């Protein structure tokens, strides 16, 4: 029998730290997380390194709900983590923003 995982919510900073259309890396209790603030106001969180070749995803180009790895051009859906050609997948994390603009990340 597998025990259910426990997700803890942690405040990691204010949304104003991330300009619209960009991403930033955060160290959340020893786990590195990339948080993206999209032009439409959406906020997503993923692992920081591209699973293809380790590119820094927070430095990637965002558009719609996707990010493109700056090293090799792999394109990922930020909501699902799926790479567009199906080669690999990103770990994603639940994230929300409070009325006060604080970024709340769910992490195990």
C-alpha cells in the first residue's frame, strides 16, 4: 500500500519579483523551482532544468502557456509539463497568488 504524498504550501515571495512574460528560480527548502509570470497574468511553477539537456528554463522564452528552453529549443506546456513532441516531461508544482500578491507554492 502506498502512502499518499503530503503537499505543503509555502510562501516563496511576491509576484512583483517576476516581470510579466518572464520566469525566476526559487530555492524552496532545497528544491529548485522555476516560477513563470505570464503576460496574461497566469502563474506556473516547474522544475528549473530542462530534462532534455539541463537548460535553465527560467531563462526561456514564454508565450501563451508555454516556455521554450533557451539551450535547445524544446517547447513545454507549463500547465501539464508535456514537451510538444512528446520527448520528455517537466515536473510541475501547484502554485497560486494571494490577493496581496504573495506566491504560494505547493511542494512535498
